[in-house]
C-alpha cells in the first residue's frame, strides 16, 4: 500500500514518513523541493514534486495511492475540500488529517469524504521550544508572556499515531486529542533545558501586547497573532490535562519533554 504524505519535510510530516517506513509501508512524500527533501527524509522515500495547496496538479502524485496524510496548514483551509475530492476520486481509501487547531473546511471535507478517516488534534508541540534557540544561544534568555502549564506532545508521537491510523484498523471516524504525559509551565520547560545544557537560562515574562507585536514582526496576521497569544493565555483543558490517548494507541508511554530535550539540545 502506497501512502502519500503532504507536508512531508515539516515539523510533523517527517515523523509520519519515518514511522510509516518503519512499519513497512511504501511512502510517497509530496514536496515543493525534492532535491532538498532528499537530504531530510529517510532512504526509501519516494519524492514527488507538488504542494497540497495546489490540488489540481496532484493527479500524478495521487495515482496508485491508498492512504493520504494531510497537514491542515492555513493554505489548506481553501484548497482542502478539492484535495480530498481528488484523493477519493483517485481511489484513496484512508485519510489522516492533522488539524489546524479547529475543525475547518479541510477537516470537514475529510469527515464527509465517505472513506476511512482519522483526525489528529494535538494541542502544543514540544518542538515549539525551538523558537527559543536563538535567544538562548545569544543571551541565555527565554521571553514568553505566560507561565501556564501545558502537556506538550512529542511530534514523533504524533507521527507514530498517524502511521498506526493509516495502516491499522480500529481508528475510523475518530478525532484524537494528542498531548504529552505531564503538564509543564514555560518556566519548568526552560529549567529542563538549562539543566540539560549545563548553563543558566533566564525566563523573562513579557506582556501580552509585546507578545502580539513580536508575532506581527514575524509576519503573522493580526487575527492569527491575537489567536495564538490568546490560546496561550488560557489553554483548553485538552492542552493542560494529560488524557493518555497517545499511550493507549501506541501501547507505550508518551515521550517526555526531558527526552525531547536530550534529542535536541545540540540545537540550543
């Protein structure tokens, strides 16, 4: 069975690819730049040019594909329904979709597609800490507006859940909240990083207004900046309270932030 993975070189997509290959699936990775992707993805991955935001050009990529993984980025909100329609017409029998934080047009199209589907609903990724890398290297400081607990999830665990849903029965029509094994405040995550790096790191709380301004400087739209900062000001219970979904699906404990830090400390 060939499975097409969109967003294959992204933060989560590369983990979906790796887990599918580990389970013996044939993986076709959709990428804008196959040459660059060849250095990022495991050997054995079939690379095809294209983007899921231009589904009209994906007939060749969908040919012979039985499973599809979609990452619902902002651009997919508009093109997702057409992508799903073309996938079903091409014979895709199973779809997983990594939601964009809410059930939008792409997520709805998947649920109404008539094929086997699973929606993955992570709240906050451990890898969000990589946004601190530059300030940690330059100033040994992390600046964030809030110090509220979040049960961050390892992006590799999401990849493993996606691979299972795409290759095993028992996950049809399910929407899985995915979080990590422990709620950690920003300060606690910074402390774990400091311990692993063997250096002092200061956590500096900034106001909500400064946090919004920072996102605007990075090119985030005003609406999205307000949404992101507002979410971190008051995360939902699904983000704060571990529910064990990852453990149950994978048959092992969800990976901890301390494990993630050990894997990535060289980047800080």
